[in-house]
C-alpha cells in the first residue's frame, strides 16, 4: 500500500528543481514503494530500491546521497532506514487505529538514530498523537546507546553507531543486566537467526510482564514456552529468517505470543525420516 502524497508544488520546489531524471524518479519512489508506511520512516535496503528501479546498487547509493544533500530525506546507511524529512507535514496521521498501527510498525524497524528526527516531526506536526509521542520519547530515553563512531551512518547529529545489545541507564553509561528469564527467551531468537533489537524486546518483555496478572516468574515461563512453540512452528514450516517476526513484535500490543500458548509437535526432517527408515530396515534384516 502506498502512503505518500506528492504535492503539486513539489516540482517547483528549490530542493527538487535541478535534479536529474533519475533523482526526480527516486523522490516519488521513496514516497510510494511497497516498503513505505504512514510515517515516512521505514527500512529501505538499497538492494530493494535498485531492483525495483532496475538500477545498480552503486547508482542507487549516489541518488540517495543526492536526496540527502538536498535535505529531502535522511538515510541511515548502517541500518538502511530512511526518513522522509517533511512527510508528516503533508500526510496526516490520525489517532486511533492508525496511531496504534504506527507504533506496531516501529517495533519491526531496526533501531536507528534517525528515530530522533521522526520524534521531532511528530511533536511539530502531530502533537495530538499522545500515545505515539510517548512511545518515541521513551525510545529516545535510551540515547546512551548512540555513540560516535568514525565509519558508521550519516545523521544530522553526526556519525553515530548503535550497540544493539547494550542497555544503558539514561545515557550515563551504566549498563543494566537483562534478567535470566529474558536471556532464555532471547536465545530462541538467536537460534532462529532473528535476534534483532534486543533493547526493544527487553522493553516489550517488561511491559508484558507488568500487564499480566499472576506471579511474574509464571508469566515469564509462559512467554518462554510460547517462544519455543513459535520456534517449532518456524522450523516445521521452514520459515525464512526474514519472515520471522521480531521478538518485540511477538511480545507487543498485538499479543502475538498468545497465539502460541499451545504445544506444537515437531515435524521430522527428511534426514531424520531417512535415518529412521534405514534403522528399521537394519533391524528387520537382523531379525530375518
């Protein structure tokens, strides 16, 4: 679904005039491609864009850098997240289901310092979205995760790198430990090769624990059990890594984890079935 709207006056804007044809094509593309969303902030790997537009990755990178230089977009080359600078100025994001949907989508976007740009845009153009503003401010409270690094991502705040597997205490550099229950839960996503945004998953974990009745350890055990069931479903279905939901989504407001409370039977692999068949044949041969 395409979310972006191109204003008629766009083509006379100083930031657009003077661009070559490829650069002008890239502008509506970032507004309307299948990866876009209602926030103008989403994950856009250069290889995807190159494939859609039938360009080389090198050409795509140069075009992106030109749009960055014009102040049209900001692009985090480390996480491949794009932020369309004035998207929310011209595209209305209403409260209710769309606001909740925006928060849910943020759980699936890699952690990027460009989130501060989105937060500023929401505050300026959509201050009525209290729930979204609160969520973004909470994410910004982890600003200690963003450290200067020489060869990382472009950003208005400078060259920044993110350590996704550390949680700091309000930017003071004091590292907080994850609970043993959460680490056991996180091991499932490691084994699924989808260990993305541990910080977001940790926050969702604690939110889920607080929101459930009963003993905390029992709730934690239920979440771990559901995670293992989900792991088994992914293994049974041979789900590709890119289609496996992030841990934060699994724990998020949509309560996806609740769909996996029941045990799941494992499906034997071809190698396992072949080995069992060979063993049966061997036993039968010995019995004869």
